[in-house]
C-alpha cells in the first residue's frame, strides 16, 4: 500500500509526476512541430532521472551551468551532446573540459579570446567545438551582435577550436512583467538573426542558432533562424512563470509540503519551511513579480510574508479554515533554487507516493580526488 503525500514528514519536496510528464511532452512536441532541437538546461532539476525523461522524449542534448553537472549527467544518464552555458577558465577547469570532450560531443562557450587561447594551448592536437555567446539584452555574458564577427575572426587562428554556432539567454525577461515578454522575445530573435547574418557574410558557417528561456520559448522557436532551444524551468514551472503568463498554477509540478506549527495571532500562521526550502527569490534581475515568497496552493487567502531559515510567516486576508497541524503545498517563486535545496524529490500521482527522484547532479555532488 503506497504512502499518501499528506502522511509525509515536513518539509518535503514533491513532484507531481503527471504534471512533470505533461510539461516535458508539451515542450518537446512544440519543439518538434517547429523543427527545433531541444537542449534542456539542467540547472532547474539537477536530476539524471529527469534528464533521461527529457532525452527519451526527444531532446537532442543538454545545456549545463557547471562542470559538475556535465560530468555527473554524462556518467549517470547517457547524454551524448552537452553544451556549456558559460566560458571556463583556470588550469584545473580547462583540464576537466578536455576530459569531458573525450566523453561526449561537447560545445564550449566563449565571449572573449582569453579562455579560448588558454584552452587551445592545452588541447594541442585535440579539437573541441565552440559557440559564441551573443548579448541579446541581459548584459551579462556575450558580445553584441555587431561584435560577433570580430570575436569570430580573433578565434579563427586557433585551429583546434571549431566554430559551430551562436547562443544567447534573454534572462532579462524575468525582470519585467507579462506585457513585455513578446517584446523581449522579438529582441532575442532580432539579435540572433543579426549576428547570424553578419557571421555568414564574413564567411563563417553557422550550424546552429541557440536561444532559450521558458517565457520566450513558444514564440522564439517559430523563427526560421533558430534551430536549437534551451529552456530549463518548464519541467517544474513556478510562481514567477505564473506571474509572467508562461504557466498556470496547475502546470507547476514542484511543490514544498509544509505543516502549520503555530498560530500566534488571528491573522498569522507559522509553517515549518523557510528560506532553506523556498529560497528568497521574489523576482529576478531587480524586479518583484510575485506576491510573497511562494503560492500556497488552494489558499488564495494566504500570503507568505516572511521567511526565516526554517520557518515561514503566513498572513491571512479574509476567512480561512487553516489550523495548527494542517499541511499545505507551496509553489516556490523560483523552482530552480528550491530544487537545489534537497537531495531528493518525492514523485507522486493523485496524492500517492510513487518514486524517489535523486537530485544527483548538483554542484559538488562528485567529490574531488585529493591524490
């Protein structure tokens, strides 16, 4: 007889498997329909099991934020194509990159010449593929589209580095409201089309143009110039995606189960989950998109107004039947950071526990060898 999620100790990190599977299927089907290869960003779930789900449904490869993610997912999920999201520098890190290139079809990322030169010197006769990061408005990594040719020309002299394409991340979408998503997606497309055209005019062969955020995904993949998309958050969604109109509460597969442990005043409840479960995100890149620190499912009268490390303060506005001992599910504001707080997720269907999902490709999940 299976355990009910309401019987679990709290706090617990839950994943509705029906919703998770639907999200994976939906994005894969949209990518296939538009002739776009899906390379999901793994930092959202950091799980080899969920990675296998994505690959089995048709994802062609993965995008990773860290070398730990890359090493772990290759060994645990059988992924054969891996893109690094960011430049890598430093002797020990570059040696790891070279080792990774022997295990998979690896694509490193550059937005300047220094790490390219350092990698080339260590590669010697070995070759590695690379992408140029384009700045499409986030102003974090990348060169402006008009500068792509300059960087490409600077990197051509490294014969053991093979240029394959361009990539971008329009993370600035998380700093705006729902009304701005379309405009930012247009900027994403325009930046990449511009960079691609300039590179081709300069004699470069641009095999791929890769973009990807969950809010801009559906519109961006309709561009004929984009042939790889790299969203991550779509497997779980979260309160920020709901605020941006990319999902509904029903689409959010990840929740945190918590118990009411105190009712100190008429309008205040205390839950046994805090910032070490929910994180402190209320928005990203300088903008607050959400009300409070998560959505309490089925309780619109409740707002999480404050977090300590282990407890949450919840204020009620209006009538509620909530009492001490009751359990509630909370949709985190940012599911990527919430999932990184735990070593495993509890997969369930219709309230019945079905599977434990290891969060097994987090940073420092592989211990270093001191010998």
